[in-house]
C-alpha cells in the first residue's frame, strides 16, 4: 500500500471518529456497530469475519466464534474498513447501492485486505492517541512497552507493535 492511500485511510478513520463522536479507546465495539446502523452475528462457517449489506441502510458483520476478544475487535474493525472503504457505506451512495449481493470476507492478501487492516489499526489506535500513549510508556530512551499500548487500546501486542511501526514511531 502506498503512502497516499495509507494517509487517506488514516484521515478517513479520524473523520469517522469525529463525526460519530467515538471515544478512544473504543470500549464496546458491538454498541458502536449498532450506533453505525449495523448488527453483529456469529457464524461457525467463517474462520474470521465478513460484512454484507443488510437492507437499504444497514449492514451485518459476521464473526467467527473461535476468536479471542482482542482478535474479534480487530476483525470487526477490519470489516468496518471494508464497509466504508470498499462498499461506500455513508460515503458513496452509488457504490453502496451496488452492494446487494457482495460479501466481503478475508481471502488471501489482496490490496483491499491490506487497506481494511490499515483501517482497523487506525480506527482502534488513532495516530495522535497512539503517540500520546506511546510517549507515556517509554521505558528507556529508545524502548517502549508495547504491551501497555496494547492494553490501553485493547488490542494484541502484535497489533500495537505493527501500528507503531507503520506510523514510523517504532523500528522494524
């Protein structure tokens, strides 16, 4: 994914957070999905998650029951990425109108999957808030306790670490 796309996705997540007055860290992602007009359903057929249009102005996120809470939160945020970025929900009515038979779910590692992952990370860990939390958890000059960042945002240590690296705050 190029730098311009990453910046656009980060900007979009900030706009959504502001528009819907979403408090960070997100405490109840299920309630947030309902506030956005959607529902969440569990289905054993999915190993991860999916999102589908559900009527004219609603959507359904389907998640696997075999995920821990942190993975489930990231999966839901990932599916919200597909919803806004690729399905046009609340952004582009023309694209949204064409989504009746489309199901977005993880298959491989396409550009759309990378974009949805970027959305999920930016949505759960917005750039400015990440920097603030990271600076509060500096151990030594060049060391950060990413487990504390992960705990704050209620994500895995790997997700918190990757977010810091993609933002350029942490070294690869």
